[in-house]
């Protein structure tokens, strides 16, 4: 199950909130399929940024539960996995802030 | 510009993550697990790089900015030169038009002077409106008002 998720993640260039794309649209750098209007990216609770950060909490909780369950007998691996998850969350938060600043500049 | 940057970031992440595509089909679990861990580590290395440079100062983003500027920048000299050429052409056309109207006005005045020496002012104005500048909207409206 987990392997299928990982393999599937290699097929999609864009993360789901940024939209899906086909191979022939990869070179279109002018837009992100999921963000047709940059002005609405950071638009309070209606913005995509808010939805991504809210979704990240849910996904983060699920992943933490999975890590605890799968690696319960390997404390070192569990700690490493949790660190990686924390780093990924930090990266996404910083990426969202970067996008907000860049869209507004 | 932001979209270009995001494309670049996702491209870099995808490049690192794709190192795990040779993980196999689950026959050799150790190899598959090791490949995924390797791909994860590579991806986190890329993320770490972007965080270290706060995105804006990352060399890849600087390259994107340079590409974006090269693709969208308009050289000021070229622009000004083009505008001057456009204005000169317009000015030449207008000068020709004014010259034509002036010539017609002179010809009309000479024609009436030769005919009877003097002429009524009203007649002269009507003649100008009908023959020299019939397409002028101001004169056309004044002519219509006068006739109406």
C-alpha cells in the first residue's frame, strides 16, 4: 500500500493542490494549473495557501500515526522519520510564505 | 515570475525524488527500501538547500530570474527608437494632410478672387465646408445645424 503511494507520487509533477498536468504542459512556466489567479492564493480562509496548510495538518497527523505504528519497534528509525516529517512541514510552510511574498511583490 | 520559481523548485525536488524510480517492483524489499530512503535523503537535501538560501537567494531561483528578465525585458533604447519612428511617420502624414488642405484652401480662394474680385463671407464658408473639409465632424455638424 505504502509502496503504491510512493510510486504514484513519482508520476505527478505538481503536488495535488497546485493542480494536475500532463507531460506536454510541463514546459508551461507561466502558470500553475491549481492557481489560476495568483491574487487568490493568500486570500484568508478562502485562499489556496490556507487550504494547503490546513490539509498539511491532517496529512501530518496521519503520517505521524503511521510512523508510530510501523516503526514502533525501531525508536531510532521512528525518530529519524519524525525529524524528516518535521523538516518537510517546515519546508512547505516556508514555501507557502515565499509564494505569498513573491505573488504580492 | 513566482510560477517560474515554483516550477524550478518542483523540478529540482522531482529530480531528486525520481532517483527512487529504480526501486524495483517489490521483489527485493531491501533494495527497494534502501532506494526510497536514498531518494528521500536526496529530496531533503534539495529542500535544505532552498531553506538555507531562503528561496529568494537560491542560485536556481537567481537563474530563473535571469531567464525571466531575458525573456520579458524590453530594451529601453529599442523602445524609444521605435516610438520616435512611429511619431515621425505620424507627423509626416499629418504634415502632408495639412499641406493638402492648405493647397485646396488657397486654390479655392484664388478661384473666387478671380471670378468677381470680392465674395460674400458666408458663401466662402459654405464652399470650404462642402469642398475642402466635408469629412470634418465639427464642420459637418455645424453645416447640418445651419441647414436644419
